C-alpha cells in the first residue's frame, strides 16, 4: 500500500526547495492552487506556462513527476520524458480520457501544492541577507 500523503510531502519539499524568493514561491503555489481548484490540472498547467521566471516551469515538472512515481496506480498514463508544454498538455489530454484518473491527478496536485504553500510559509521569516 502506498502512502500518497507521504509522496505529496516529498514533492512539496522539493518544490519549496527550488531556488528563489520564498514569498514568490508561496504566492505562486497559492495562485496555482486556486487555478487548479477552479479550472483543473489543464488550466493550472496553462497558468504556470504563462508565468515568468524559473519557478513555474519547475513546479510543473515536479507535479508531473509526482504522477510518474512507481508507487502510484498504473491507471495514470506514463509521464512524458521531456517536460515541455506540448508533451505535458498532450499527457493531460490523455489522462483526462478517464475522469477518475484526471480527478486523482487533481487531488494529488492539490495536496502537493497545499504542502508547498505551507512549507514556504513555515520556512519564511528572515531572508539570509538580514542576518
């Protein structure tokens, strides 16, 4: 049996560890979570693709890789090797052919983004330059 919450925790810690401003990472996770909630995985990937900077593509990469974990159900289509926009949107379209699979991906991503958001918040406070 796979502890899905643990897998989401690992992904969230990796996402929070991406180099960059903590507040910006937290804000991006919050906004991506809102888009995911309202518009689903495809809408969130579109949102992240439109964002500037290096964090958004890394978020997409980590979330897609989350779905490629060997311990997850085999109903999830094999994740694309190259995490470019076209391959990810094609992969999501394939996943959306089965509503249960698509909703499972949405739930995993919601949990990972929620943990990312709070992990960024918990590790915040002072910036290293203020010491």
